[in-house]
């Protein structure tokens, strides 16, 4: 196991019975599985800090964060179907996903999946309703009222 490359893992039967005879070669074969990778990118407006956005494999404990250029990867995955999502709680304040936050993808060691893409956009500003106030005219009478001295 110590010499198995990082992108492989033992197959389903990783135990074998071998008969060892004096002055004879003992041999057994084990199945290994080649592991797959998934890669993608988060696209955001210029100068948005996205290094803390969490990208997860749904239903697992596996997650990652992107580099400053938005690229991210998952390595050493068993082949199969996955769902990749960005954690909207970790999207920078004032921004929201412009693309679906969850994407299905197939991981394969022989046919790499197309890059996974997420996009962030500026959150639209909510217009506050404007209240119109009635203007009231204020009349001030001069002191003395009638103009007498």
C-alpha cells in the first residue's frame, strides 16, 4: 500500500491467500482502481475576493476553496456521479450566484469531465419606495398684527 501511487486505491478484494513454499516464488494479483479528478472555475467581477468561497461535493465531507484566479479541483475521487455546489453562505457580501449553485457531473479516470463553471454577480440593489410628503404652507403673521404703532 505504501508504494501504490496516490491516484490509485485498492480494489474491492484487497486480501488474498498465498501459499509460500521454500525456494519458490509466491505471487498473487490485486485489483487497483484508478481515481478521477474534477476541476472547475468560479467567475466573478474583477477585484472580488473569492478565495474563501467553499465548493463542496454534495453528500460527502469533501470540499475545497478556489485559488485567486477562481480555479478549483477535487483529486483522487472514485469514478461515479457527483453533485458539486458552491456554499452560498460563503459568497462575498453583495454578490450572489448568476449560475446554478449546484451542478451534476460524472467523474471518470478515462474520460475527464468538462470543467465545472460557477458565476457570481453583483446583487441587485433594492429600490426603496419613495414617500411623497404633502407640503404645507406655513403662514406667519407679523407681530402687532394691524400695523399700528
